[in-house]
């Protein structure tokens, strides 16, 4: 029997909202065992973060714990200690000492006016007997243990001098300072890039193994669960709907909601097919439920689901121990493992791509931002955000631009649309160079190229009704003969993006995130574009909503023949949607080719590392979804001072002395594929000689 | 004959603009929701009642006319007085006409200064003379206490009647709009009525708040000062808003040299001591007005123009705060994606400013306007005290306080003029501040609609 360290039973937390009492957590039972990583998965609003905050008793002012027990067990406390019954003073001794927490946003979790060392020593002084020089020594050890290079110097620095990944490491060092038995990690890597995320996840796994610490990992990313967790609990609408061992869970999810989540994930084998979507929305948690909370969105619902609250039951005739599901259907036995579609044949994509005409071609596009200093604003340097990017986007095709944050992919997309003025290079559209056009002539070609943004909350003016939002572009570019014609077009647009007609008279705040993104898509479509730049259009959305938006984008492309420049860091979307992919690193494209080839067989060391860092959901039972992870050291260098030679060589596992000398030219490989790496030039030279 | 002073025109234009804004808000949810939230706060409702009482007096005082002179025999045209009166003056004719010789204490029957009086026997003596009007109806001064008490009670009785009528109205309103804290309104109206009832009952036969140096009723002066305060507090924003909004949003939106230029202007303006700048401008304006006396046919007109010019000067020196706020907000907004989407549509800059930026900074404008109001009312008092404020013939709290400078150093001290100005201004500024607080909370963008 594995020792349990934390036992949560019947936890109920409610929030006071203007619409009444919102039961964010409604009867949650969790058992956390010593030394295990237990993942709590769910979409936004499922109550997973509220559960974590309730355990720490750090709820917002409007929240309160209505019921439940949180028993903390330890070597000295076999019977357990109810955290919810402790007075606040005693609770402060528990927080940080026995149970520590790390948060999603490292930028705001550290105090900006204290040095990093001070923030760690503060915890040590509070929770340990150490004093004086010993505290400082211990702090250095901790910073070293979380992998902060040159800890002695970093100790004296302030949070703003550190990158996001380093800040998260400092947060972890603070959390570990008092050697807690339990670490609660609330989306610890959501704000970080994939290569940095891989580093942090590795660090957490290593610390967990070394210290026999239990981790309660809260996340929305099934890939992270697959990589990190031993056991998984799925939350939906304030309840746990399924608890399982990791392997059993990924082999055959039992609850219809969990099954749907898997089906909604984009993956290469689903190419060409529609993603399965979860219809409807999470029900409001203010009203009491008569039946199952998922019933309105479930395809398998029957009469009993509407009438009877399902309990969390162990599946009869199931060999897998410790598996619990909240579903009436499972009383009859476990669900079969999902069918695994073999990857579809994707031959001929390149040939087809070459056949369709190019809409836009970008030639050595450069965007440099000057760094100005002094009274006279003298230019002292350049931030080379985009440094010579060449692309061709073809009609009806999707080109994915992939890279980590700060690599210049968004800047490149905006420079293409001339939302940012390019420093150099040409954007040729319909045979004309956009950079040579006058303001007026540019306005005329604006309609052909549109953009969809990442954050559907910031991309719609909150003071305008949908009708005004849609009409703005049409009025400005003179699309439609008159207002009547435009009104007819607007109705058509709403039908195209799947919104009801009465949406026209409503304001953006009345819509959910997915619906807002539909409005943003309709706005772009209103002016009949030939190319849409999609700047991470689904990264702010939940998996089930993401599937709806991806389906919509795909069907629009098929019907209207629109080309997409899809800017993203999510590799699984690229696998599902893109025909071609270009990988960017520090302002330059390092590899470019057909999506299936690049993703299946990456050539550039950076592409390889990037792909391996993405935590993947196992594609089939028995197959471990994880590629062998190539660990990149360090972080993305500043584009103001790119490393000499190949930009990637300081982090490259295959770097040679030659790499530091000159930036490698793009080498054309077979089937229109290009790679900028010394390795391939060398092999080509070797083969030719 | 109705007579429009320039400030009357502006005041009534403002009233029309506020009415139009109200109608506009009613139509658009993003404006009506925050206002509804403002009026859910009891403090806001109570202060709105107090402000509307002030406003009612101020508006009555903004309907001017020139009374007809008694027709001279043989004159074919009607002649009009050179004196410009307002509807308020008409209502307070009792107070206006009954000037004493000099100071008298509140509710006094005798003057505050000894005079040579002739006794019935023909002998001369130095004594406090009976007032010409204050308590003149009393045969015997011993009846004073009884008379005052009787009038106060009568005032209370009238107030109670009015209050009951109002309570009925509230009951009807409560049914239509249950979310508004009507009790706060009821309390505020009650307090106002129970203060106003006795005040008017007493002021018909006494100088309720005493008289000033030249014997004018202080209560009347205070009521007349209200209009000046309101004009200063509101008309100034007419000047301030276009300048502040225009320059602030332009600096934030266009950036580059436009931003640099505007920033230099307002940093320079800000670094000059405000009072000095205003004093210089006002003194120059005075010289211009005095040199060109022929521009104005009436004294009231000249005083009124001075008031307006003061508003303009205050406006031109105090737009910097608003401009700075709006510049910051616009800098933030212009990075937002819907602005970029508009750029992608090739929407003109002027349209983006008007349709995207302006509606999204309107909450800041509203908050700044309401918060500025009390500051401006106080600024007028300070400026008039320094002697660079309104025309000496214009009644204002500032001129009252300025006069009180001498009165406070007198022995025995004349305290009532200062106390009155202080109380009236405190009530106005406090109500405005409480209301501004509620407006700020209501329009706080962190509160989601």
C-alpha cells in the first residue's frame, strides 16, 4: 500500500457572483500518494485551479469553502490533520513548509523590488531554523538545484533581469526551500515556450524523484499529463468525472467527456477529416443539477442521464485497479479502446502545391526595430525581429509558420500585411510589390489579405455591435453596393461561421471565446480576402472550442479557396491543418518544406529539438507517444545581438567549429525542401565529390 | 424683456448636451450599464439629490431678463432697466430688496455696530439700532424667541407636507426601478427639505444668515454664488475637453513627432505655477476689457464675459492632466488587436480615432470631468481670494471668502459670511466628490459588464 499524503474528501467551494452562488468545486475527492505526480486535467472553468487554491486556503475574497475535509498526513501525523479546520496562523506554517505552490505566470509571482536571492532566503528564514550565512548558502544550493546557471551572480539580480524560464525556476526554488511534502503546480508551463517547458517539466520530474515529493499537477494539456503524471483525474463543471492510472487512461478513456477530449485533439492521422467537437458549453454552475452535468453535450446520453445524478463508480469487471468514472453507462462495463485510424496517405501534397498558383510571395523580408538612446534618439542598435524571410503562399493552401515566442513569426505576419512597415524586402501580391505602393493604392489591396488574432477578447472593439464590426471593413474598402447589400452579406457571413442572425445586434461581451473568434473570422471574410494570416487563432481557446475553430477554418478553405498563413507554436495543429511548414528561429527560417515530411523527418537540429520538446499524447495504446527528447540548453538569444554564424549554434547539440563562422545558406533538398544548416551542405558536398 | 447673457447660452447648451448624452446612453448598453451601476450606490443617489438641488438653483439663476421701467408719459417705446435680473432674483425679491446698512448677526433684530440713535425723547445715544427689515414686524423684541420658534415650526410643517408628497413619488419610482437605493434619495431629500423649509420661513422676516458689510443678506449672496460655481465647474470643461481629448488621443495614437510635440507642450505648461499663469492671463484680460469698455452695454454683461474668460483660461491651463491620462490609455489601446484589424481594413486614422479610440476612453473622460468639477469650484474660490477671479460685482464663494479676510480680523469677529460660504461650498464639493467616486467605480473597466 502506497502511503497517502493528502486526502481530500467532499471538497465544496463556492464563489459569490452577481448571478448568484457559483459552485466552482462541487464535491471533489482526491488522494495524493507519496512521491507520485497526480494530474488534474480540465478545460477552463472546470474548477481545477479553484480546487488547488482551496487546498491552500488562498481563495479570492468572494470565495469560500462550503464543505469538505483536506487531511494532510505525515510521518508525525498518521491520522492526518484537517487543513480546513486549522486556524489561519497554523495554516501559514503549513503553506510553504508542508504544501508549496507554483503558479502559472512567473512574471507576476515574484516580487519585482526584491532580489532573487532575497525571495528565496525569505522562505528559508520563515520555515527553517537556518540563520545568517547558512541561509545564503542554502539559497545558493537551491538555485543551483533548480538549474540556474551561475547562481551566485543571479542571486543578486532582480526578477526583471531574468527570462521567463529562469523566473519559473526561481519560483520552484522558493517552493522547494522548506522541503515540502507536496507541491501544487498550477499550469506551471503554460506561459513558457515548448523548449523551456520541456526543461521545466524535466526539472519537476527530477526533483520529484529525488525528494519523494508528491506533485499535484494542474493542467489543460493532455500531452503534459502523458509525460509527467502517474495518475490522472479529469474535472468537468466542478466535479471529477474520471480517475485513472496514466497508461489505462490514455489507452481507453472511460467517461464520454474524456473520450471527446481526445477526439477533439488535432493530430496528423485526422488530416482531411473533421475534428470531433463537443457541442454546446459548460453549464452554468449557479443552478442545481438534476442529472449528469455533461448530459447536454453528450452523444451517448439516455433518459436516466437527465434524471439521476451519476456517482463516481468503480467499473465492474474492470481489471484496472483504482479506476473511477462518473457515468451511468459504465455500470455495464468498461468502454472499448478507441479505434485508431491509420495515418492517411498524404502523398502528392507537394505536387498539388506546386500546381496551385502563388498568391503572395515574400522575398527576403526584413523588419528591424532601431534601439534609440540618449537625448537625440541616436540609433545604437537594431532588433532584428525578422531578418530575411522568404515565403510563397499558394492559393487554397495553408503554410504554417512555427517557432517559439520571440522568434519573429508574428512580426513577419504583420509585416506581410504591412501592419508593420518592413525595413527591407518585397511582398509581391498579384504581381505588384506592396512596399512600392502608395497609401491609397495599398488600401485597395488591403481587402485581399486579412488577419485573425490570437486573443478573441482583445480583437473585437467592446463598444461596437457585431453588425458594426462586420460592416467596418466593407465600408472602408467599398465592398457591397449599399447598406442593404452589406446587410445581406452580413447575414450570409454569420451563416458561414455558424452564428445566429440575432448576433448582429449584440456586443462582443455577450459571446463566449469561441463565438468571438467566429466573429473575428467573419470580419476577415467580409472583405473577400484571398489570404488570411491566422496569428495563433486558437491558443487562447479550450481544446473542444479549438476543434470547432479549426474545422471552420478548414471548411472555409475548401469552399472559398482561401490561403492561410498559420502562425502557431502548436505542432499538433500544424500536423492536422498545414500543407507546408516553415520553422523560424531568431528572425530566420531554418527549415521549410511539406508539412508531413518536415514533421516526420526533421532535418535541422532546431526543428528536431522543437518537435521532440512537444509533449505528445500517445497515438496508439502501447506506443509511447514521446519522441526522444533533445534537451536544448539555455534560452532564445536576444534578436538585438544574435550569435555570430548560425544563430542556433550556441544551443545546438550538433554544433561544430564551422557553425560559429558564417550563417549557413539555405540548402535545397528533394521535393522543394530547404534547410539552413552546415550539416546538409557538408553531406551534399561529400556526396558530390 | 428676456435677456440672454453669454454664459446663459453656454449653460443651456450644456443642459441640452447632457440631455442628448443621456438619451444616447439610454440607447447603448455599454454606456447605460455603467450609469445604472453608478445609481446603485446609495452615496451616489444621495449626492445626486444634493447636486440637483444646487443645479436647480443655478438654472433658475440662468434665466435672465431686464425688468421694464415704469412707462414715462409720452414715451412710445418701452424702456428697460439696465439691471439684469434672473428668475431666482424674482423668487427671492424679499431677500434682495431688504438691504440693511451694514453687518448684522444671523436672525438678529439689531445691527452689529453701534450707531448714534435718537431716543424717543429727542436725546441722542450710542446704541445698536433696530434693523430696518430684520425682525421689523416684532412690536416687542422680547417676542423674538417665540416668533422664531413659530416660523421654524411652520417651516417644518411645510417641509413635512412636501416630504410626504415626495415619499409617495418614491413609492411609485421604487416599483419601476427596484434596484436603485431610493431610501438614500428619500433621506437626502428629507434633510434638504427640513433645512430649506425653516430657512425660507425665517428668511422672509429675518436675515437668516446675517448681513454683510453693505447690509446684503448673506443667505441671498450664497444662493446667488451657486450659479458662479456651477458655471466655473462645467463651462470650463467645455474648453478643457476638446483640447484634452484631441491632444491626448492624437499624442497616443500617432506617436513620433506629434507625441513629442504635445508632450513638450504639456510638460512646459505643467511646470509653470498654475496660479501665476492664470493670474497673468486674467490681468491681461482685465486690461483688454477695461480698454474696450464700449464693447459692453451693461455692467452685468461685462461681469459675465469676465466669468467666461476665466473659465476659458482655467480650461486652457488644466487640460494637461486629462491629456496625459488619455495619451497613456490610447498608447495601450492602439496596440490592441481590433485597432490593428481596422488598419488591415485600411480604415482612415480619423475614423479609427473616432470609432475605436474615443468610445473606449470615454469612461476616463467622464471620470475626469466629474472629478475636475470639485477642483475647479475650489480653484475659483482660491483665485477670487487672490484677487484674480471673477468680477467683484459677481457673487461667488470666492468673493465672499475674500471679503471675510477683513471680517475675521474684526473685533468682535464677523463669522457668518465665511461660515455660510464654507458650508455651501463644502456641501457642493463633498456631493460632487462622492458622486465622482461612484462614477469612477461604475465606469471602472476592471468591473466586467
